[in-house]
C-alpha cells in the first residue's frame, strides 16, 4: 500500500519537510551550542516551549513554525535568515497563497459594482 507522501519527489516539492537538505537537528544543535545549553530540555526552557515540541521537531513530526522561529531569533540574536539556513531552508522567499489575501465575495451577487445614480 502506498500513500500520497510516498509519491512525492523531494526535488519538486514545495513543502520544506520534503526538501533533501532540510535538517532541523542542525538548527537545534546550533542553538544549544550558541546559548551554551546542555540538552534539549534546557533548550525547551530557553524557548519557553514544552519539551515534546523539541522532540517532535527533531524527529520531523512537527515543523519549525513561524512563532517558534521568531522566539529562536529573540533568544539567540541570530537573524531569521540565519536560522532558516541552519535548518536547510534555502528558499529565497516564503510565499503565501494569493487566496489568503482575497476578500470573500458577499452572497447574492457582486456587490462591488458601482450603482448608477439617477439624475432628477
């Protein structure tokens, strides 16, 4: 039995977790070293996240989210770009779908068309 993820070509995928060079362990290890911490538990305390979050990131069951990336930046003084590079994210831009910025159309037709005014 094959799943949809079995058919993903890592070279053509837009998902960061599917990228060949993606390695969150490198990012976590670099943060531990930079902050002079002993282990993942100490890192979780420094980042103010639960220890299972770090474990799930290490085992690639949870991606490094935007809020955690910002927190890593705040505690380490490394730029977001440096942090992304450490985990193997070499994309120039992070793109958000155009659909997220389009306003929802009202029900019952197009209410954005101007109404003709009648002259009296």
